[in-house]
């Protein structure tokens, strides 16, 4: 079990401190604690903040805030989906808040959305306290599996056009999601031409995790790329996305363009932002892809 979220509230402020971002912290002013309990897997805290709406914290780490969640949810969903010519079956690993489901549901071509969330408590608190995200569960195409995503993929090989892993950081129950065997499992669960997109940590903090992982999984996948999105309440205000394709294709240019009607309901994603998110600063390109600049 990770940190006790309630113990990180001091003098009316929640202070996010963790082993993956030593020497720095993120603080959010707390208005009211809405829920705190231990699930079978992790410490769960939900609080109402002064400026960021309701906030979900797992094992002491901020997962989502109502104010800035769209910057992450839209990019982790729409970048892989618009990189696929015709996605029909989509699998989500994690993502129990429902935000990724909400975004996937904006794609009319998608016929089936399966989510594997190991901790039912995350779904329950999100439906109660994060309704603008959890409305993703209301789409009739969604099927919920309360189980280990790796086991589900092993039982459904060659089944999915897109797999999205919306995980917490590589500590506690999510640690296996950042290891090569999990990516091998995603590769086997993809159809030919399929795409995986996973939470890829922060280029300012975690190059020592990102670089070897990308080099390792590149042995199986046709292409492996790194993109990022900017979001104030994640460590250093930025989080990466690892995108990999099976047998063909790349993800840095959208193959389909968002409709005008859908674009009106998006706050972060645009076709231009899609391509721009893959443009990395020199230090990150050197570290992740060994580019000579």
C-alpha cells in the first residue's frame, strides 16, 4: 500500500510528494475531503479543491482534477484513435475514472469499448464524485471487466484495433504496466495494424524509465514513438504518451480528421496539436531515441 493521502493534507493544503519526483512537490488547496478509504489495492482519497474542482488521489498521487483532466484524457484517446484508419474494437486498461471512455465514445466507427479496471472502488468513487468523467461508462458500447488487464489480454489475443493503458505511476499495483512483458501482452492482443498508447511518464523526471522501455519494446513493434501533453497538476506539468504500432503505420500524423461538430466539444486536441505533440526538445530526443543533434 502506498502513501496515506489524508496524511498529506497539512494546514488545508494537499502536498503531493513521491519517490518518482524527489526534491519537488505539488500543492493544492483543499476545500473539503469527500472520501478517504483503503480499497483492496490502494489508498483512495477524493477532495474538493479551491481552484481545481474535485480531485482523485491514489496512494498519495494525483490522478485527475476536474479543471485540467481534458488535457490528458483527450490526448491519450484521440492521438491513437485518429492515427488508426478505422478503429472498431478498443480496449482500455485502467482508466477507472471514465474519462478515456468518454473520449473514445466520440468516435462513431468504434463498435465495442472494453475497460479492464482492477480496482472497482476507483469506478465507484468516480461515478459519485467525478460525474463529468464517469459519464463515459454510460455509453452502451462500454463493457466493464473488474479484473487484471494482462490476464484479459492473454485470453483475447489478436482482438483489438487500439489498446489504451491509462495507468497510475510505476509503483504499487501499476508497476507491472511499465514492464516489457506487459507490452508483449498488448502486442499479442492487437490486430495487425493495431496501435497501443500508454501513459509514458515525464521527460523532465523519468528519462531513465522511458528510454530503456522504448528500446526494449521496439524489438516487437513496427514503430515506437513518444508524444506528450501539458497538464498543470501532473509532476512538472507534463506527461508523456508512448505509442506503438503492430506490423505497419506510425502515429505522428492523424489518418482521420476530427469532424467540426466533435472539435467544438474538445478543449485540447486538434489535428495540429496531434502532430506537434511528437516534437520533442533536443535533450529528450537524445535520451529517448539516441538522436544525434
